[in-house]
C-alpha cells in the first residue's frame, strides 16, 4: 500500500468570479488530483460541456460609458497641442530612472522632463530584473506624484508584459506559457489564471497588461511560438476571450482588474523565414480565415487596447497599413479602444523597412494609418516630430483628438483619475498559496502524454530512476522567456522553494531511488558515458530534453531539429535496453524523429511554470492522470510543417513521388492512463437550411479502470467548396471528467458561421452542399441546402 501523504491547506480568496475555499493534495489516491474548490465545486471533476457556450458568455462585453465620454470631452477641450501629443507618447522606464535591477531609482530631473515638460502619457517595461511589489509602488508612486504637478493632473498609465503571470515582479504567481494553457483545453482555467495575473499586476500599481498574445501558431520555428495558443483559430479565440475576461472582468476599474492589450495585430506569427520580426507573405483571404478571428473575437469581447505587429505583410509594415489598422480594425471589427505601437517600430519604418526617408515622415504615416500611442520608447523624437507635423498641417488636429480621446478614455475607464495607486489590501494576496494551487492545476492539465509503450507509465514509487538531460534541473526551461528577466535565463532569480523535475522526482520517490547524471548541456555532450553507465544500473531513465529560455529575436534558430548533443544522449541511454521516458520541456516542437521510436514513453511538458516540476512528477508516478492534448501538429521533419487543417489530398502518397504528410503526432493527440470510447455520433437532421442549425451529439465512455478527463474535439469538413477545403476544421470542444465505466452524452449546436469560409473575394461565404461532422473516429454527413 502506498505511503499516505496528506497536506491540508485551508484557503480563502475572493474575486468577482471565483472563491478558492480549500485545497488538498493526496498521493494515495488512484487519481489524486488537487481538490481545488471553486464556489464549492471541484474543477478537476467539473465539466466544460460546450466551448461555444463558455465563449459566448465570456464574450459579453461591457457597454461604452457615456459618462466617461463626457469627462473625456471636457478634458480634451482644455488641452494644448503639447499636452495632447504628450498623452500619445510612451517611454521606457530608463527614460525616467537611473540604475537597473534592484538599484533602479527615479531620477528627479528625468522624471520632470518626461512627465511635466513633455506630459508623457505612459511608461512601460522593467530595467533588468523583476522588482519587488514595494519597489514597483515606490517607482510608480513617484511617477503619479509627478503627474499631479502638471496643469491638468492627468495620471500616467503604466504598462507591462504579464504574459504568463506577473513575470516582472518577485514572488508573483507564474503559469504555463500559452501553448501549455491551450493544451489544457480548459478556458475556465485560462480565465482563472488571468484573474490572478490581473490581481497581482494591479496590486503592483500597473493597470495595463500587454497580453494576451493572439498570434496564431502556424510557423513552429518562430521564437515566440510558446506565447501562442497553438495553430487553430477557434481554440485561440476561445482561450483568448477567456483571458480577456479574466483580465478585465465586468468592471476594469475594479481594484483587481487590468486593461488587456491584444497582440500582435496582425499576422506577426507567420514570417516566411520563421525569424522574429521578419516579413510575412499572407494572402488576404488566408489572413482573414486564420489570423483575424482571435482578434475579432477579443475585440467583440471588449478588449481595451491593441498592440501592432512589428513586422510587415506583403511588403507593407503593419504600422503603416491603414487597411489593417483602420479599415479592418476600426470599420469592420468596430474596435473603439487604444492602438499602441510596439517597441521603436515607427523608427524602424526608416531603419529597417525602408518605407520612409525620415522618422518624421514615418511618424506621419503611422499616425494617419491608425496608431494612437507610440512606444517610442527611448527618446522624445516622436513628440517633437508629431508637434511639427500638426503645426505644418501634415497631420490634422482631428486625428490627434481622436487618438487622445482613446488614451483618456482608457485612463478614466481604469479609474486612474480617482485612484492612480492600488488597493493596499491586495498586497496580502500577492503570490498566495491559493494562486499557486491554480498554477499547479494548470501545469498538470497541460501535460500531454504522447507515447506510452507497454504502459510503462505510471512508474511505481519504488522504481530505481536515472534522471538525465539538460532540462532536468532547470527552472528556466520550465518557464522560458519573460520570467524575472526578459530572456528568462537568470536561474538565480527563480524561487528556491520550487522544484525542478529532478527535485520533484526525488521528493516523490526518495533520493535513494534517484540518480542524476546530466549527460549533456542543451548544445554540447558532456558526460554521455557516465549517463550510459548509470542507465544500466537503473530500472528506468527519465530523460529531460528540450530548450532553455529565450524571448523574441534571441530565440531565432535555423533548424527545428533538437540539438545533436541531446539526440546523442538519447540514443546512448536507449541503447542500454532500459526503458526511457522522454520529458520534453520546450517552447516549440523540436524535431525528434531520429529518437522518437527509441523512447518508451514521451511526455510533452511545454513550459509549465514553476509548478511544472511537481506536475511532471505527479504524472510520471500516477498521482495525476494526464489529460492534455496537443494544440498544434508536432512535426516529424524540419520542412514538413503543415497544420492539422491541411488539404485532405496531402495525406496520401502518389506514384510519382509525392510523400504523404505524416507528422510525429497530430493536433489533438494526447493519451491518458485510462481509455475513452466514442459512440452514437448523431445529427438531429440530415439536411439543414442555409440559416438553420443542426444539433450534434456524441457519447463518451470511460472504458478503463481509472477516473480521468477527456477533451472531446468536434470537427467539420466542407466536402466541396470554391476554395479548396481543409480536411477538417475544429468547431467545438468540451472537457469532461468520467469515473471508470461511466458515460456522458455531449450535445453541440452548429450554425451558419460554422459552415463558412473566406472566399477569394475576402468575404465570409457559405456554400450549400455536403458536410461531414467528426468526433474521435466517428463521422456523419449532412447536406446544407441553398436556402
């Protein structure tokens, strides 16, 4: 009988959406998931029965406030041109501070110049390391005090990239990066993590979060891939809206809420070269089919701001594209909020893109295209140039007023005029055990079991384990970039009480049962022979491979293949004949086809956060039944990078040399320690009118001997279309909990929008004809009528 270990934590935290009441961890259960009670319910066993129902509820956006609009107009009439241009200017923190890291301090002269002389409307970023909450209060408090000295006393809005939790504050709660959150297929959990992020960010005196990232992950070598919600637009829009609602709530002025910023609008994640901030070539119908929907949904859900793609599409920098920034975003999508540039991107229209001969001309182009605020961020050039452009008549005052209205509205909406500093009581909830429990649950649900030959997993707790590989004893690999420092690489800043994979395995089975030989660094073989010898003395090898930490351009690579040193280590330990359990901690799916067949089991960990070590050990040793599923297609070869919704004929080989597309693992793959059977896929009708609805039901049964959760994915295929149709497209999903032998019948409703596609004229189109609905291995057909 397993050794009983029970830790009872009595917790409480209140927010607008949930109340964490208690949490317990029990390693003696056959499926001892954390019992995290939300409003008296256990989300481990609480079903998400229909992604669309969740999405529609989360999409209910607050109405614009006429009272705020009136306040904005009164204030706008009082402002000089200089004050207006100042509000459109955003500077980085180094422009008002000296020092860096924990020695960061306000320079009074710099602060006076920025806030009083230039009237700068926004400050952003961190200088080096994450700060303490008290340090954030000190810095931002002085900024807001300076704002009170200005003629109109307009508060400054501070912005930060809290992309997987408040990653630039010490002691904050971090969560899995977005690919891992997408792998949970649990938007309710996504909303909860965003609520915690919002609370901790606002508690630090920062009311503006540059998140969520809604770029679609369809170029897997791209170094920001881990910031995406994967390759599917429907999954991305559901998770994105959940995140926006978690950040902003029903009242963004609430003391625990922040303004969201959708990024990076639009098409940033699909560079032709795969390198960060490099050109994309995207036909407009493809841009609208895949990349626009997550942004469109989040705009409809009321997101307050948008950050612009740094790169270019079809030769036009997005910062200069009136078509994308105004015609589509404003006119078509109806966006009313603030559009902010990315880092120095107006200047880069001169220095990088070469579409403007001077920064002054680039400023005119960007403002007239639709930029409201310039992340300059390290000079006053934008302010000076924009002032001159208005005085010359090159930029009309009406355009300035339009932009400033949006800046002021956001500040009033956030309640900054009444209370520019945070509620002091929030500090006590910062980095709480309640929040950490949510992070652990997110990490556990993200983990995706891709291979489990001979049911090697879960491992018995008396197993003699060799732990090897470069990601085994690294918290930075579990978190990746945007963690305490921009690149996430400083291990000294990570909390000492969080377990790496190695430490968590030792805690789980005892140090006497664990040997550790790293065997290789990320790029270099070091002691492969020692690891091989140690493998011979072990019952099983837990081999931890993948990537270190990186963010943005420094993460560019030329080859998606896992580095040679790691492949050699894997081959060497596998050659001993001992079973090898491969754990992949990586921000993008590195190609491992050379070793995949030699691994006994494969667990995809993504970047599961500081709680990832414990979560991985929980899955490896059976204290949590894995339930993650891939939110992307895992490639087998570096140049075979199709997404799951490729054309159906690409799955077949030909006699004249065409090779069928066969990825290492498919989108939606993910195993459990139990088994699930799908049956009784039913349609309530075989024909449906063009504007009608069709109800789909499917029965899912737990046919194994353990309780578990299953993400149920529903696909639709348009059999014949005027634009060659994909083999299938995700339209709904659900995540359910089932005891052994139990069943649930799930019901979904499909409507006109679920049958549409973007035609050659760049407009949504629905064409009558035959459609197929798929769930598991089941398929049913219906006909869409012409009227």
